[in-house]
């Protein structure tokens, strides 16, 4: 995975807009979008909890360890356009095979909320945004439903086709969540961010096999799942490096625009057409 920040003006603009939104208050459209997707998660998760029994034994210690690990992985963030690619797949896949399936959506939701509380403590986001992030657990519903239909197999017993279909279902539910949320909250067409979303999916595809191997190894001793945390720490280092490079790219972009606009003002004093043309070129860049 490359951590270089390429000079893409469109991507830079989307990243800049995303940073500003994360520190701003939620608008009415964003609140409605969050309530819609969060409500879907709550309804399906409650239905599973009440109406389904996977037959798997619950280990409270393992549950706490997985939710806590998920929250830590959630804060490993790679900025891609209007969204983020996170390292949660390292923990989510073991959740699917080690926890009772009926608890997985709620566990993911708990991990998302805990991860946002950590961001809140660091001053990265506002409180109302923490409450509006429940819908981010939507992607977990697809794989859970696939494994429910397959009879809740363990990692060792799961057929390769079942695993692949579960991963495809994750991406499908993730796309539904992302497209509906951005359409309602921002008025953006899915075509505007499908490339960036595919980058996040590529990260998931790279991390899912590692998470699956951790689930296999933890079949006998669940605590082995924590062995993925050092990798999450390494990815966090790469994510910080990428963010620093993006910061530098944005600073250079702003400096270029400011210099070009100033030059346009100076030139315009002597030649109105040339000066206004220079400013128009900057606005289009």
C-alpha cells in the first residue's frame, strides 16, 4: 500500500472539505442521513438479537477484547477523497467467526462508537458527530446475513465461496450506506466518489485474509486475535505519514493559489484582461 499523497486537485479538495465537515456542526440533512442509516443498523441488529441463535458460546472477555481492538483499529485512518479507509477489517473478520453472529452488528456498532469517543477525546470531532456515526456499522450486516444463511460456520469450516460472498456482501452494504448517506447529506452522486470508495475496499481486501487467519488461529484460544494489533500499529504509522504528506500538498496548493491570485491582482493593475484571465486559470485549477 503506497502512503504517498499524489497531487490530485479534486482529491485534495474532497479531503479538505471532509476535514472541515468533521469539525463542524451537523446540518439537518446530515442528521437525517445519520438517523436513517443508524436506524437501519438498530432494526436489523435488534431483530437478529431477538430472533436468531447461532449456537456459539459467548466469552465476555473475548467480546470486550474484540470491541476494544476494533475501536483502536477504527482510529487507523487513511484519507481517501470524501471518506476514510480504516484498518477495522483486521478485527471485524475475527468477530464474524468468534462471536455469536447475533451480537456482531451490535459489537461493531459499539466499536464504532468507542472509536469515535477516542477521537472526541483528541478533539478531532464534535459530540453530535459521535452520536451520528452508528450508521457506519451498516457494512457489517451483509456478511452477518450471509453467514447466518450458511449456518454460522467457524473459520476452519467456512467454505471459500461463503467467505467470498460474505466479503462481497460487505462491499454491497457499504456502498448502499455510503451512497445514500452522501446523497442525502451532501447531494453528491455515487459516481463522484466510487473511485475513492474502491480504494477503501482494496484496503479491506488486503486486510481481510489476515483477519481470517487470525480467526482460524483463535479458534482454540480466542486471545490470539490480539496478535493483529501490532500490524494495526504499523498501519497507524503509515496513515500518519500519509496525512503529513497530504497536509504538505494542501499547504503548497493554498500557497500556489494565493501567489497566483496576488500576481493576477498586480498584473490586472496594468492589464485588466491578462490579470482576470490569470485568476480564472487559478479558479479552474
